[in-house]
C-alpha cells in the first residue's frame, strides 16, 4: 500500500492461457509481472511499466493423497484452500505465512517461511515438484531430480524465470486440530533470544513479539509464543477439532465488534503515542499470559493471527503510494544478531521513527539460490509511512541497511521496498547471483518477466 501502480491485468485459467498471456505482453512490447494475491508487502508483484498476469484463477486442487499427505495443486490455490482441503484428513501445511491468503505459486516464488523455519525450513523444502511455463511458452517440470537447477533457482526466484502453474508438496500429519501454546514474557532482547534458542530443538513453533519503544534495560522486551503439536491420543476428540468449523476465526471481537470494523479502532491508535500505549498494554497483558501456563489453540488461530482483523493495513492509511506501512526485515547471522538488533532499535529511537511492531524468528539455511534464510535470526519491523516522514524513513532504512550488510546480514524481497540497485550484490553469494542472471538470460533474453521490484534490485 505504500506503493501502487495501474496495469492491465490478465487472468488465465490454464497453462495454455498463460502461454497466450505471455504472447499478449510480447505483442504489446511491455514487460509482464506475475502476481498471486498481492500479499507481498512491497513492489514484488507490481508493474508500473507493463501488464500483470494474475494466477489466482488457477485455483484447483488437482489431487490429494490422504495416506501420504501429498497435494498437487494449481499455482493459484491459496494457503487457505490448501489447509481447508487437508485438515479434515489430519494434515496441515508444513510451512505457512502469517496470513492464509497467499497463493502457492506466490509462496514458492518468494520461498516463504513460517514460525517453524528453524525446524522445517522454508516452503521450498516441502515442495517436491513444480510445473513452469517458461517465457518462451514451453512447459517445464522441475524437481530435485529433474531440471534441478531451475527448481532451486525458481523457488525464491521472484517470478523472474517462468510462470509456476502447478505445485506438488508434502504436508504434515497432525493428530489434532489444536496446538499446545504458551506465552513467555521476556524483559529484554537477550532474554528472548536465549529462551528461543533453548527451545529450538523441542518446540514446533517459536515467535517473539517486541515492543520497540522502550530503551535502556527494557530494550527489546516482549512476548514469545511457543507451540507444540499434540501427540497421537492427546486430543480426546480429534474428529471435532480437525473440522473446519473449529478453525474458523471468530466473526466478531469480544462478541460484539464486527471484525471487519476493527481496523477503524486500530487507526485511532495508529500514531506514536497510541502505539506506545498499545505496545505497553500488550507487554503487561503478556506478563499475565506468561503466568497462565499452556493452553490449546486451533492451528488457524495460532498461525494466522493477522487474519483476525480484515484490512488491518488500512489502519496505516489508505492512499496508495503515499500512506501505508513498510515492513523492514533483515536476516542476521546468529553470532551478531543480538547486538545488531539492539543497534537497529537504538538508531530508530534516535531518529524518532519507532517501528510499531517488531517480530523475531529463528531460521535455518536452505538450498534455494536467492533465499533469504540463514543460520540466525530475522527481525521484522513495521514502520508507518506518511507523506511528511517518507523521506526520513527511507534515509533511516538506508542507514539500517548499512549496519545489516556490514554485519553479514541479508534481506527478504517479500518484505522489501527500500533496497537499492547494488545492495543485492552485497548479501547474495556472487556465484549464486551470477548463475541466476545467466539462467535469466538463457530463458528470458528479452526480460519479458519483470516487476517494479526486479527493476529496483536486479536491474531488469
Ligand atoms: C500479513 C502478512 C503476513 C505475512 N507473513 C509472512 C510470513 O510469516 N513468512 C513469509 O515468508 N512471508 C510472509 N508474508 C509475505 C507473503 O507470504 C509473501 O509475500 C507471498 O509471496 C505472497 O504470495 P502472493 O500469492 O500474494 O504473491 P504476490 O505477492 O502476488 O507475489 C509474490 C512473488 O511471486 C511472484 N509470482 C506470483 N505468481 C507467480 C507464478 N505463478 N509463478 C512465478 N512467480 C509468481 C511474483 O512475481 C512476486 O515476485 C506475509 C504477508 C502478509 C501480508
């Protein structure tokens, strides 16, 4: 929302129609951006210089094996449709994002991670096979054993190498529709990172929320949510909790306020003072939650917290390209992460631009060429964008980027709107980037597939 563009949108329903769409863009002499449901925070599926190919109508689940938990689906199938198809049979996606609305193709093209990245890797690690329509129109199937290079380049490849039309992926056997969840209140960042690290080999999900406002000893204070799957037999009524009704997010908050209206209330607090108050209240509530012990929560309730509040982003303003929010999410090597995160928080406070939300996750490396994941931590920071602070915010992000790159960190393109043309060369391994560029030249010599993001960070 902090960015936007008007484009002609093409909505194919099949691989054949995808070929026709590529032809339309070629004939019109404009680049074509691939788009799922547009859930990337920045300009990853926006094209201010050409057409957009939206795959969300290719939304059929083609096959599901309830014995093995393997799903074959068209690229436009959303994570929501995926879990709704498999959960009643006792399966859950291995990797989901904090919202259920992304498509499988969009998720594969960004190689998304969940709150369990440290344990199971990214979505690419769960994908066995993809079909792609290449820019020249040829359909190619890729897996670890077939066209392996293209497989590892296209997953996380930002939609630059071809249109993902079909995905085959493995899912996770679950014995209940619920998870065991526990809140752990932490007084500062050190406490938070130490706790998460200590639970890394036993917990199934770990995520830390941070109040970015206080400095000093309380810098990085927050609340961790740790979740575990229920073991077989632990849920006395799995046939009930695995049903979709048990997972549905409530239609109202506290039983009275329709959730479609909640963003209006959030908007009232969407300023420095309000957010200082909201964060402090959340921290205090978290201290009580920490004493509550473990409780049961549905998979959807735990995974898709943000989906409780439809259009929550509108609380940040609704003027495309002028107001909204950006998320700035560096990924930091394990050894330096704590000190760098503290430094980033201090710089934000000094600049008088404090993120309204901070989220910490633990990650592990994976084999995909442009991946963001590493052995370390990510630190997602949500900043409000306003016309009068935009320039200062971008300058602050440029300063933070220098710190992150200097410390060996990297970035995630699903969340980026601030990187410049040469930053990518400073954090992606040179051989990987060179191989990716070579593959692009081979498969798409005219750079038919391009987005505002690719022009900004890759130069095509
Ligand atoms: C509230 C919220 C929470 C989020 N939480 C997380 C999280 O926890 N972890 C995480 O990793 N991400 C998270 N994200 C980011 C989101 O999961 C990714 O941006 C995801 O890629 C969005 O998928 P999409 O279908 O909307 O794709 P889009 O945003 O439309 O596109 C994403 C990329 O995929 C490419 N693409 C789209 N379709 C195709 C195709 N058919 N073939 C090839 N390339 C294609 C696009 O060109 C673009 O580069 C979150 C986003 C939101 C809004």
